[in-house]
């Protein structure tokens, strides 16, 4: 559209190579977002927790288990979009307790030992549900020879 205005939802040229992935998380439909969106050679995975269907943590009080589960959800969303953990170029980790940093970073290190994406770890006041201690998002790019 002229002047760089956003394309309306029914505009096809913007949607041809855009793929939305949903994991059925409790806030996806309410918030109007996708777990992941793939566009061309890139995939963007939204902030991901270990929330169960009720929105509460599946592993309350265990930040390492929450990180491991969030990364497994991220891996599944990437796979559904045609990407892999090896394609991840950046992660952002949000934790609510600085004391959990070592455990969460260790889990990230296990998963991304050979990938070594650019990564950020920040401490936040809290997440949307008090039982959630960790939220992780990821960006992936396919490498072409």
C-alpha cells in the first residue's frame, strides 16, 4: 500500500509466505497472537512458558523444569513451522528470581550447546501468572548455502 501503511487483513501479498503456528496456549486466542510466525527464512517464537491449560505452571517452584518445558514447546513450534533448534539465532529469557539464573542458564546451555545463539537474560518483577518463573522467546533463521 502507498506510504508504507500496513496491509489490511485481507491483503494477500503480505500473507503468502506468512505461516502462523498455535500451540493452543491459554492466552493465544485471548491475546490475538501466535506461538510462532514464520515469514520467508525467519521464524519468530513468542514468549513461551510451561503454562498448562489452566494458565498455571506445570512445574511450580522449579525454574529449570519450566525452562526445559518452554524450550520443548519452542522446539515443537519451530518444527511445525519447518525450522529446528539449530536455526535459532537469538533467545530472550525472562526470570522472576535472580537465584534461578544459574539453573535456567544451564538448561539453555544443554539445549543450545552447539548452536550458541545470541542470548539475553533479564529479571522481571513477575510474569502474567504467579506460578510462572520463566518465559523464553526465540528467533530463528534458515541458513542457505
